[in-house]
C-alpha cells in the first residue's frame, strides 16, 4: 500500500487521504457550496447599508426598497455562481471577456449618457446597467486563465500579453470617461499578475515605467479629472467649485465627533450640503450621524469579511483557483480603501462606491458574483497529501 502511494506521487497523481470507517454527512451549506460565516457577514453589511441609505437618501423608503431588491438579486446571483465549478470559470473566461469588450464598444457607439458620461447600456423597459462593472471580474479572470497555461513565475512575454488583455478594457472604460472604474479594473487584473510570482526586480522596473508614464496620463486626462487631482492637493483653492465635495465630506465626518449626532440628525447630509451622499460619499453620512465609533464598527466589519475571504482563498491549491481567489478578496479590500481614502481626503476623488453600502445595483451584483466565485473555488478545492 505504501509503495502504491509512493508510485502515485511520483507520477504526479494526488494521494487520497485515508478513508475512515465513518463517512461524515455534509451539511446543507456544504451541499450548496456556501460559506455561512461569509454570507452572514455580507448580509450584516447589507443591512447596515440599508440603514444608512434611509438617512442618506433623505428618508426615502422607495430607495431602501429598491436597494433591498437589488441585494436580493445579488444574493441569488451569488448562490447560482457558487454552484459552478472552477473548470467552468476557466472554460468560459474568454467568452465573458469577449462579451464584456463587445458591450464596452456598444457603450461607445450607442451608450446612454448620464451626468456627462457615456457609461450605461439600456434595454428600454427592462434594464439599465454598466458593462464596465462586468469587466471588474471578467478581466482578472481572463488574465488568470492565460497565466494558468504559462510557466510561473511569468516571463516577460507573458507579462506583455497580460498587459494587452488588461489595457484594452481599461482604455475603453477611461474614454467613457470613468477613470475610477478603469483604475479598479487595472488594479484587479494587476493583482493576478503579482500573485503569479513576479520578482521584486521586475516589480521595481514596472513601477519605474509606470512613473515615467504619468506625464502621458496627465496629458490625456479630461480637464475635470486634472482638476480633481489639483483639488486633492489643495481643496481650499476652489471651495465653492471642485473643492466643495471633499470639504463638505471632511466637515461631515469631523462634526460627528466620537459618538455622532444621531441617526437622521446629520446637518451636512439632511440639509443637502453633502453631494452624492447616497452613493460615493455615503460613509460621510455614517461618520456624521454615528461618529468615529460608527465608522470604526463598519471598517471592522469590512476587515472581518476580508479576513474570512483570505482564509477561504488559502485553501485554493491549483494555479487558476489561487490567482482568482486571491484577486477577488484583495480587490474588495482596494474598493473599501479607495472609497474611504477618497471621502476622508487622503486620495483624489475618483468616483468609487462603498461596497454593499452605496446605492447602486450593478456594483452590488458584481461584488456578490465575485464572492460566489470565491465560495465555489473553496467548495471545489482538492485535497492534497500531507
């Protein structure tokens, strides 16, 4: 028996763990490929988001109901995606990426314009959505699918191919214009490449090249995007114009103090001084009404979700699963970090919603689909010999 195990190991076959006489019965959570702890944490975050949204939307119960229905759809998508196998994601990655690129081109040709940007596709009477949100998942999964066929760590040629895979959707999203989403798509896919095992020398070289490209990026930015960067450096330079958002958000957070002014009692939000208070700047509403304690409680919940996600990601043992699982949870962390940094004034305003708290449907569905993929990868993990 021992010789048979050794021969199987030498041939590259996994050794099955010894079977005990008693076969453990799977729980219902294991049968439907759901991690109850992660789902419970995400639902708690959704409830907190609805609670804050009621105040941020001007106490409009219609907005809360609409968001709750979106959360229900997002949970359904998560449950469905969790039933799919990693091989399915690997097989369908090129199709999802190609479909996303086609929709981005459709946006450029016949997209719906809103707030000065062409970012949406609309099927009259059916749905209105942002194809760029889909690329937050499709692009990194496509990069992981390509690297799965390569020898790791990736060679320079493989990195160049990954750069082309990443660059195509990033450029199409940036010209909508939507700099925030384009940077998030780029960062999500870049995490996959980093997890593939780049050397520090190569990382340093790429960082130098990125720094050298900053003047080119600046020259190709829209005027309002340049103004956002300048406002970040000095918000007081235009307090009634481009600096209004960040001044009002920091004022709201600071006026909340330690315990806050109380639910529905925030002056900056209720008197509508705070712009986009139900979307990008919703955490400023939380800070004003629940103070530092409320913000720390929400951030702690995010940290626990990220920690649980990382624990699930560590069980991934195949290249594709490991890259995708790590990317999903680290990207979620980046979303939170960018939004909080943007609202508190330590990062430029780039229009990134707070995950599962800000008002919006496409973003919520995309995020929950990502968590569904993460739970699927964990449920379909393979046991390796000790």
